C-alpha cells in the first residue's frame, strides 16, 4: 500500500482517536479488509487513489479484520471488503464488496461536506478559538442555505449557552432534527441549558450555607437554601454533592417549589445519561423516597 497522510492503518487501540474523533472534523472512510481477501485487493487501489485525488477531503482508514477482530465484531462485519463512512462520530453510509470506481465516486459525493457543511466547520473552528462573533456569523450563513442544518443549530445553541442566553440556546437545540446523529447531543444540551438557567443568580456558596445553618431543618428557609446549594453544585459539575442535597430536600418536602428538587434530579439524570453510575444509584434512592 502506498501511504500518505490521507491513508492510515488503524487498530483497536487507535480507532477511537483516528476514526471517531477525527470524523468530527473530516469524513473518515473505513476499509475493513484482510490480506487473504481477493475482492479487498481489487477495491483497495481504487480507495487509495481517490484518497490521494481528493487531497484531504476525507481520510481513508484501513482496518485489518484478522488483526482487529473486536472491531470487526463491534461493527458487525460479515463480509469483506466492507466500507463504512463516518461523520461526526457516527456511521452515515456503507457498502460491502468490491465496487467499480464510478460507484465509489458516487458514494463519496453523498458523504463529503457540501458548502453548508464547510461553513459549519468554519464556525466550529472559530468557536474553538473562542471567537463567538465569527462563529455566529458562519453558523447563520449555514442556516441561510439550510435552515435545519444540525451542526449550525448546535453551534448557535452552544454560543448562546456560553453567553448566558439560556432560552435562546434551548430554542436552537430544540430545532435540531431528532433523527440526525446530533439529535442525542441536542437533547443533552437542552438539559444542560435548563440546569444552567435554573442555577443562574443563586448567590455565593458561603451565603447559602449560612442561610441553611440559620434556618430550622425542613423549614421553607432551609429548603430554599438546600435546593439552591444543590443547583449550585450541579452547575459546577459537582453532581454527587448536588444530588445528595436535592435528595435531602425531596425527603424533607417532595412538593416544595412545585417539586423543584425532584425535577432538578431528573434533569441531572438526563444530563449524565443512563450509563453513568450516579444516575442508577440516585434514581433508586429517589424512588425509595417517593414510593
């Protein structure tokens, strides 16, 4: 194989970095192959030729299925060559078997960034530099071309969130088409924006601790301080501490502030996701208090 910076060998140890993360910036075409496979030897020269010709528009990642069986199992490779296209960390298209060059070109045209995608990438780069004005301008240009572009909507939502415009952030995130690969990220960011909005203007930790200490346990003043402290810790990323405080507030009065402590806990569960150990542990504790 003739190698260049656009054709790389990938293993189980490097797949997450070289394919999943890299595809958030540049499309990655993964060629699952094996040395004994005749059709693989027919397809590989075509893929490598196009990688050179497209000059960085996509990365060709080669995965030897014999050397990396867990990757083959994870991506349910039943026949080779198998080619999967990744964008934004997700498989967006695929084909199996040796294909003639015109069909491979057609496949590439469907997955490579269009003008709106390129503008969105420019916005993401500006966002990464903390140039929020340039990012906003680029994302708005994208939406002028494609009103439901998920990356631009996510980007504008992130900018609004960074600027403390929580309602605007939620509005942008809510417009991301749920069936796109960005749909789940948008749902999590909605919760993050809601948590941030509820945690704004809570005051200083020292003042809240003093207010709680001065109040009788379970009283409205105590509950106000307890819930505010819980939200403050959640906003700071101290999820376990915040959940502990909110759980105690639910235990003291589950209906206070229209169930604010319970609602915030549920939002945190959605933010952390079902796989996080804190979600399972505190869901069980909350259920034991409520039921």
